[in-house]
C-alpha cells in the first residue's frame, strides 16, 4: 500500500487519491479500509502507479467520465475490471449545464446531481454491490465533482456523518493545487473560492445541508435500486462490527 499519510494514497501519475476506510459510520462501526477509494484521473498512472493500485487490493474501477475521455498512458493490468457510469451522458440535457455548470468545483453541484442523475447514484451503488472480491476505486478527471458526489452517496449510505464527509472533501483542495502545478494547468483555487463565497455558505455548510435532507436508502429505492443491492453495498463498505 503506497501512502503519503493517513488515508491519502500515493499512486504515481495521480494526485488526489484517498482510501475512504476508517471513517466513523452507523451503529458504532467504521468504513472498511480497502473497500472504496476515490481518485482523480487514472489515465496518467505509470507502471508503478498501477502496481500500487493492485497492491492496495483494487479489483474494480468505476469511471464516471464519458468513454471518449478515456486516454490511458498504459493498459489496465489484468485482474482489474472497468465499469463505466458516464455522469454527463446520463444527465443528458442542456438545462443541467445552464443552471448548474457555473457552480463546478464546489459541492453546490451535488443538489443538481441528486435531482438530475439518480441513475448515476443507483448505478454506482449497484456496481459497488456487484463488484468481485477486492477494492473498488471511483474516479473522474479531478476526483472532485463527479467523484465527490459518488463518494457522498456511498458514505451517506454507510452512515458516515456530514462533518466527516466534509472533512474528506476538503482534503482535495491541496491536491488540486499540486496537480495544477505539476501538469501546468491553471490553479482554480481563487475562482472556486469566489463561487463558494457568492453562495453565502462554506463547502462544509453546503455538505451539511445536503446531508441533512438526503435519505440514501429511500433515494436509491426511488431510483429503482433493489433493497438487496442497497444492503449489499452498505455491508461491503462497513468493517465488521
């Protein structure tokens, strides 16, 4: 297991990778280490990076991008499967971007995801429940908006408190700055801070408010996910009692 400290993982070619295990959850339990990892773009992984993924026990990749965005540096190793849950394709309407695109980079987008793409949440949870033995990594490009939303749904389903979900979300900020510097991309820190400030709420407050009105099991049931899949995903995410 390659780690930089705490739950953050060092996968060469990625910049924003965390194991979501060890968080306090429902019933006095904790999330299971190694069960779920959130990440940024896996396309940049080197051979050493993919070796670290395999060493961490990951056997399933859930890619939240469209297929056209997939441009890997190296082939995915045998024994690690790929599932696509393309958020943008599933959203599929202009209204989505017109109303919410300007909030990209903040958890303010999560309300839009909940409204417009329940199929995404249901599909991610279904794939976690159905994945073969081993860990699951969920990723998009920056590991922030789409991955943040998927992580929010999964952690809420496991009974993780809003404060712990928010604390995890905030860990991405320094990683994004590091990625921008390494890749020669613009640093969006100030732009994102201004978007958040105009909302009148901090990222933590937004996550807390969203969490307070989100019943994960009921939402997933309404989206058509069977109860046994919801239960299987929840149990997979939780360490033994």
